[in-house]
C-alpha cells in the first residue's frame, strides 16, 4: 500500500481496505486463472493498481457518471477506479468467461456495489456510457471502433465525456488519423517511478 498511499494520502478507510483486499486476493486467484502476467504479480500495486489510478489523477468522475471498461482482463483499470469513485457506476467487460469469473470474485470480496462484470464483446453491449476506459488491449484505431459508439456526449467528469486509454511507447504511428484529435498525458508527470517513464494516458473526447 505504500505506493498507493504515497499518491493518494487521503483515502477513506473502506477504500484502504478494498485495495488491501485486491493486493491479497488477486495473487491467489491468479494461480487459478492467469489474468495478469505471473512475473507482474510481485509488482501488482505499481504496474496494475497504481497504473490504473493514473486516470484518477487526471479525471474526476462525477456522482452518477457511468464508465465502461472494455477488455478488463483482471479488472484493470475498472476495479481500482470503482474503489476511488464509489458514487460512479462501472461496467467491466471481457469476452473470456474465466477472466470475468475472477473479476466477479474480486468485486464480491471487496464489497464494491458500483461495479458489475459482464461477459461480452464490446459490440454486443447495449446502451451508452459517459466514458470508456481500457488498457492497451489493441491498436488505438481498433479500440475506437469498439468504444466510439458506446460513448454519449456530455460532461460526466471534470472533462467532457470520451475515451480514455492507457498506452505505452511511441504512439505517433499508431494514432495516425487521431493524432490531432487526442490529448496525450504522460504518466511520468503524475508518478515518479521508472516504470511509468514511457506510459501515457490517451484521451479522445466525444
């Protein structure tokens, strides 16, 4: 919890407990279903939880805001964000049933009432959301194809509704036609650990 506390010193008691539960439980669940890299388990706090929380350093989701996490895998970034924003609603989506089973267990054991796990592909989802969040599960153009129609116009946070993607490396070629449309936020400006030196938040407003 040292890293989380370092950057989020004002956590409520129940938020602290939920993060501790994730740190204790996910390594055990990961032995049954590999939802994160085995070599990353010892870096769970930094590379998964804190990385997810970079979004919380930049976006403040309002009460009632709805957020979809497409390709959530082991529940990232959706579960840490649901802990941070208990009055917003999160839908965590993955097409792989075993992964969704792990995410549901994490939601149940952490007592999160504002998060739901759904087994589906993005194109199968009904309804719209204020924001989509995801990690680098596919090229940006593919993510936009999956997410674009899921986002409705509005202002569900301190920034306009849109698509928020955690990416790494050099993005110029990958962003292509979106280069002039996105805002790129270096996570190294938020967190000083070397792991984040090449990590970025890519934000495309609706």
